[in-house]
């Protein structure tokens, strides 16, 4: 059980770091771009510290396509919370519809045919 959940937990943590690295600066638009880039690289280092082990451990129980699918779903969930809570943007109904289609894709990728 832990072998299946560990990669999900590690990918979630890595995604939180990456979301801040990629989008956190949007609340600080007056900060110089070169400084934002350096700070983002520093944050991304920690993202890799979780992402690489997540994929290494995860590949023991999931194939690469399944790992990428898990990562994308986590990215959308983390980003949804980030955009609403940190960036104060509105979550719209069409985003939910799009996510439902992605869940359908997850079904097809993980289904044993």
C-alpha cells in the first residue's frame, strides 16, 4: 500500500514547490524579473528533491505513462487551490468540466484492457 501512496505524496509535495516556483511571483510583479528567476530556480531545486524520488519509487509500481498522468492530476488539483487561495482568482464551472474530462482520461490510462 505504501509503495502506491509514496509517489503520490512525493509528487504532491513537489507540485506545491513547482507551483510556487512557476506562479508565486505573479503576486510580486514589482520584483525584478532576474530576481524572480533566481528565486524560482531556488524553489524548483526543492521540487526536484521530491519529484525525482517520486518517479524512481513510483516506477516500481506504475509505468511512466501512469506516473505522468498522476502528476498531471496532482498539478491541476494543486494549481486549482493555489490560484483560488494564493492568487485570489475565481474557479469557474468550465474548469470543473475540463477536469472531469481529464478524470475520464485517467480512467482510460489506468483501466486494465
